[in-house]
C-alpha cells in the first residue's frame, strides 16, 4: 500500500501547537530575575545574588544564578548591556557579552574568586 505523506492537520491541533509554542517562548523570554523568593516556586537556595555594596571582583560579587560576577551580569542588570555593546563586546546570537559567552567558547567560563580574609 502507498502511504499518503500529505496529512492535513486539523485546525484544533494547529491551534494547540501554536499556543504551546507561544507559551514556551514566553517562559524562556521571561527567564529568571533577581526579584523572586523562596516561596514563589523558584527557589535557587541561599545567596544567589551579591548583596548591594560588595567590592567588584571579590568573592562576594557573584551571581550564582548566571555564574558570573554580579557587577558584570547583564541578565540581572540590563543597564550594563550598553557598555558592553559600546566596546564591541556583545554576542547578538546569545544576548550577552561575547567575553562571557560560553556557548560560543566554553573556555570563557567564569570562576568565582576565592574568599579573602575579610569575607
């Protein structure tokens, strides 16, 4: 028997598929933000983001959510994006600084600085 490869999708299946794709896209774009708590169903544990006023480049200056120095985390602080773009340090494909983009080069993985005596 010959199989008919031109199967017509029902409008209901296409609508369901379209809604699923839109919902998935919305969830990805919404992402994760600093403003969440342990009670909102999205707990990352303790000390995910650096406390305000920490010394940039120190052990305390760490965004555990995105594994980068908090002072350089464009996902947590979108106001940093313009500075990275101005210095031509931007990966448009992945939406973060090229110098941080481990998808383009896994050797770029950031390492948290060790604790110093005062931390």
